[in-house]
């Protein structure tokens, strides 16, 4: 009955794509049977670098929920909730801010690389610089034992652990130190073969793409640039079409045979792409259909989010009470509201 707790989350800034599917969604579907899983829609964190685009963030709360449910995240096993509806997270963030230095935040490698990409023109927003503290609050509010995430999130978990240790040292043993469950799959390359799949680079295949969009994207994918004639030997290693076949294809024998043929020469790109298109169409059709169906029933989606948020509220307010007690700011005698 007492399953360990895991917490993960996504910023609601866009629909989810094949990179998310292979990197996190599939494992979440497995993890929900073994753990008590919470998935957070990190709207507050999304606003740290999208504060001028509130509508985008709001719209994507619904899109993310649809993506989760359509791939098989089951709301009877996984609690899905919205970050901004959990006040305890904001309160914990304020307390934890005392336990980190500005210099330490500036050294966080994830923050550093994101700052390079974002190029905030009017200076670094304090909310952005300190979002790792807020993420530590997300994790510890639930007493999460594990955080399943990609390599890019490792510095976030490390910083959360430092905050936990500092808190427990100063105020007494209160918070749980989380561990990362590193994603087994490396970052999926985009259809352009140059970069990781990312919506800002326009090299994505979304879970919600139509059959036509998928076909168009697959047929215009980058392959081996040196494979000019069908009979030339081709490279399958850095070739996104084969990388996708390895990631999503079920018929491993057929794929191995195609690879050997391509490497030897004599197998054309169009044939390989047609097969990849088949594989992806078969995999994505049921997801898209379920997504379509769910999107017709918004009441159901909102009910899932409100039930999830209610559950998250309960567990996080318990943590907050413990934290306040440890910090000697519970004031029971002054305040009869809990
Ligand atoms: N930073 C994560 C991302 O950009 C999203 C996130 C917010 C998160 N809070 C979290 C992930 C807590 C894991 C745990 O993808």
C-alpha cells in the first residue's frame, strides 16, 4: 500500500512530441503501476520565461493534459495537477530562498544554458534565476523519493538535494532528499538530424499531428547527406530515419535487414521513409484518436485536474505544516486557521 512517491512535471508551453513520448511519457505509463506518481503541470515555472505570454501557458495546460491521457497516463493511478493551484509550493519557495546564494544559482548549468538561449533583453528576471528553488519546492512538497527526468534536469535535482540538506541541518530532519531516475533513452534527434527535437526548432512530430502532417514530415526528413545514389553505401548511425525506426519500430528483424541493405547500398531513402511513415502512423493513430475524443469532453478533463489538484493540495499542506513547525512559524496560539 505504501508505494514510494515520484514527481515529474512539464512546462505547459507546447504540445508534446515524439521526443517526449520516448524520453518521458512511456516510462511514466510504466512507473504509475509501481509508484505513487504525481505529474505537475508547471505553469508557474513556465511563466518564469513566458511571463509575457500568459494565454499560451494557459492554453497548454489543457493540451498537456490531453497528451498525458491519450498516451495512457491513467488518472486513477497518477495524480495530475496544476502548479499554480498549490499555494504550499509558493510558500515553500519563499522559505527555501534563504538557503541558497545568488552565486550558486548563477552556477546552475541548466539555468546557465537556458539563459544563453533566452537572451532576456532587459536583464535576468529574478523569478527565472530562482526557479530551481521553486522546483525544489515542487519536489519536496510531495516528499518525492524519486524524480524521473532527463540528463538536463540533473542539476535541478542536485540543487534540490542541497536545499533539503541545508534545511534539515538548520531546522532539523524534516524534508526528503530526492533521487533522480535518469531517462534510459538519449534525447531524440529532430527531423532535421541536427538538433534535439524541440518545438522552437520546428523539427518535431507532435503526438497530435494529423496523418497527413506525419507523412509530410517523415518524407522530408533529413537522412545521410552522402547517400546520393541508391547504390551508394549509406550511413544508418547518424541517420534520423533509422534512429526513429530503432526507437519506435517493433519489427526489429526487418529493421536490422533494412539497415544492412542500406549500409551495403541499394536501398533508397524513399523506401525507408515510407516504412517509417507506416510505423509512426500505426503508433500515433490510436493516440490521436483518443486525444480527439477526450478533447470533445472538456468537463471530464477539468474534473481530472480538479481531483488531482485537490489530492496534491492535501499532501502538500501537510508538508508545509511540518516545515512551518520546524521553522518555528506555526503560531497556533495566534492563528486558529490551520
Ligand atoms: N523543469 C522541468 C522541465 O523544464 C519541469 C519541472 C518543473 C519539473 N517542476 C518539476 C520536473 C519537478 C521534475 C520535477 O521540463
